[in-house]
């Protein structure tokens, strides 16, 4: 407050000590100088405040213990963290499929993951222009079976409240199911999973619709710098290897793709 009063008094003295001139010029000079001194006062105050804050932060001892931790009563009962590794049972089915089974009783939920040695890197073995087949297959597996059309299949999944998905990666194809563990939900859920694997519909009209949607996405991708850079990087890195091709495929590949692929 003392510093501000001194600056105000100095400003008044400076404004009143301007040599006499014409009344108009004298008023303009008074006004200009007073504004200039006012701005100088604000700048001086800001610099002083910033310096005080800097000095205050510099005085903090970062190596000192945090005082607030001593007031957290929840830490009084803190116990060492223990990690329990689940028991993984390994066996094979009658047809020789290896299984990894982990039993947990915390929640009444069953998770089933079927992992196939497949993926977009193998699309070229089906057709020279077939890149994108694995991705399209993963999309269409959940779009109906020979017993249920697309709407009926979707309604059955929603009625059971289950997660039934399929995904294609470079070197892996996954079909996954999550359901409640009681027979009322689990048995029909497994039946739907069996249908999508052994009796997929692969309807031509659904394929045409999926191709139209995906082609729009691929055309938009050509205007995305990040997507173009990613594709160029993969092509430069892998060359003629199947990894160079995007999992979603290309415009040319989908224009030539057929449902039997």
C-alpha cells in the first residue's frame, strides 16, 4: 500500500509540473503523461507480484516429506500389495484343439475366446487382390446365420445381453463371447456362437451394403494425412510382404471381392 501511495503522489506531481502552454495542449499533455504513468504503475505492480511468487516457489523444499500424508488416516491400515497369479489349466478337446482354462468365482460371467491362426496377412493366399477378406469376414460373421437372418440374430444377442464379436488382425482372428454363467443365458449364447462359426449367412445383399460403407470410408481415408502416412510407412517398411497392406483392404480389392472369398 505504501508503494502504491508513493507512486500515486509522484504521478500527481509529474502531472502538475508540466510547463505552461496553450490550455488545450496543456490538457492533452497532462492526460497523456498521466496515462503513461498509470500504465507504468500497473507494470511495476505486476512485476513485483511475479517476483514475490517466484521467490515463494523457490523457497519450497522439494525433498521434504509431504505434510498432508500424515493426515490421511486411510494410510494407517495400508497393507503390502499382494498379487495372486491365477491357475491356468491346459488340456485339449477330443479333436485336438488346445484349451487354456482359468476359473474365477468373483463374478457370474463366462468369457470364451477362440483364436485362429489367421488374419489379414493371409488374405493374399486366397487372392492376389484379396486384401481385406479377413476383415470383411469378421464383420459378416455377426450379421446372421443360416437359421437366423441379420435382424433375428441381432435381436437374439440383445435379448440375452451378451457380447458376441469377431475381429481380424494381421496374424490372428478372434471370435469372443461374454455371457452370464447360468444355463438360461450361457447355453443359448454358445448356440449363437456355434451358428456364427459353422453356419454363417454371408448374404450377398449384406456384402454389397458392407462394401459400399467400407468404400466410402476408404475414399475418406485418402484425404486423411495420418492414414496416408501410416500406409506409406508400412509399404516402405515391409515392401512386398503382406504386412504392407492395411487390414481393411484397398479400393481395388473390394471392387473385385466376392462372397465366396
